[in-house]
C-alpha cells in the first residue's frame, strides 16, 4: 500500500487534498469545545431584609433557609453570605450531571417550606431562586458623560427598567446583577426627638403607612345588567408622591392630628446608600452577567453585546457604555493560538512531505 502511494504521486495528492478539505470543514463546523461541564450545577436563593444587619440576617433568614434546604436531592454543599445592607445569598451546589432545572425546582420547594418562619419584611421583598454558575462572564458600565445631568440613582433605575429585562432574555443568561442596589424608594427619615415627644415608635409609623398607602380591590355597587344599575368604585391605590406621604395620619388625639410630616422628612430617593459607583470620575452603574449551567459563554457575550448596541441607540443623550471584563477576549485569544499552531504544523508537515517524498 505504501509503495503504491509512493509510485502514484497523483493518488497521494488527491488523498492529501481530501484530508485537508475534511479538516477545514471540521474546523468550521464543529464546536470549539467538546468537553463536559467542569463547574457543578448551582442554584442560588437571594433576597433582602430591610433594616437588618448581617448578624440579624444570618440568624433570622439564612439559618432557617439552610435548615430547610439542607439534604435536598443530589446536593453536595451549601455556601451562604449575609451583608450589613440586609442582602443575603444562599448557594446550593449539586453533584455533577444533575439537571439544573430539576435542581432549581427542588430548592424552590424547600424554600416554600421555610417561608412561614421568615420575617414578613423578607417575604414582602420577595425571594428569588435561580440556577446559575458562580463565575461572571462579563462586566460592563453604563456611565454619564456629565455628572451634573445624570446621577447614579437615575442610571441604575434606567438600566433596571429599560436594559436588564432585554439582557435577561438572551439565551444562557442566568442573572444580570446590578451593583449598588439603588432602586427607587420613598425614604422616611424619622426624627427621634419628635417621635419621643409624641410618644410614638417606628412600628406606629410603619403601621400607619401600610394602612393608608395600599393596593385594594374596592369592588362595585349595584348589579350587572343591561340597565345602568352598576357603579364601579375606583381607588387611587398606593401613594406615589412625597406630599401624599407627608399627610398620612399617624396619631389622632381628639381633633388634633399628628401627620407624618410632623415626625419625619420624606423624600423620593434610593433604597440603599451604602456605596457609590464611579467609573473614571463619572457617575456609573455596573452590571455583571452570570451564565446558567451548561450554557456557552462565548454565545452569551455575543448576544449581550448585540442587545447593548441596540439599546444604546435609544439611550438619553450623554449616556454611554463600556466593557470592563470579558471572557470572550480570553477565549478568542486561546482559540487563535490553537488555530495558528495548527497552521504552523500543517506548513511544517507539508514541507517535510514535499522535500523527502
């Protein structure tokens, strides 16, 4: 066989060309990697306990969640974090090969069992159960060119409303995390001296706000018929202006009313003031992208950048975006080195075959 190939150079050339064509097709069509997932499936449970420090969050929220989640099917171990701003995160790591969707369902069922013993503030804020990997694949900034025009509060809430929902729809995105937590909120700054003078405690204020600023179904009067015998009761719902909150009645003593403005300063601001986000001296909002188990980081970043490019066309004047960290750059560099090595090897083999055969 070997002698036949040597005696027939045309046949050898045809075979070589066929192998080269098959190699080029494989290089173009086959995936970059065929390795199994190295990182195990992870399910995260996150939420917030307004007003709680890390010790209170750990004692009243994280511990009950861990006790209920512990022992879930195919679980390996649990890691938890609690911060002084009230936020917490419980990560459940499963065995390799476990279906992430089923793991998330099992964890959610355990979280539901722990819900009755959690503080009501945590339940009102909501608990989020999501499947994701621990590593961040991409971090980027949305920043303002003029600090006087846009502050961090506006930037974070603008992207939270207009950009994050689009990014979360990109296939493979497990979470789009905004650093800072400056969501819009109505801030009520209580005056301790005035509270003591009126004999009130913070629970009296929260009770008055919850009773006088709420969503309700007022219903209707009359009956539903062809005749005009029905009146639908319309209710404004929750208050949304500082002036409306200022007029909330906290205490009544005969004809004398103690309103919220007599006890506190009300402003429309941020839910959290624990930190600032600055990029090269500019007000900014930072977003980190985490991927789901089994997803392709390269394809995710391409999809996220497409959404960023499309969304940037409708940004308010003076708002730009910039990439801070990218796994795609490292992947592209590694892939480029592999391709260059293959080309060099092909050239060397060709030279050797040409010279000696």
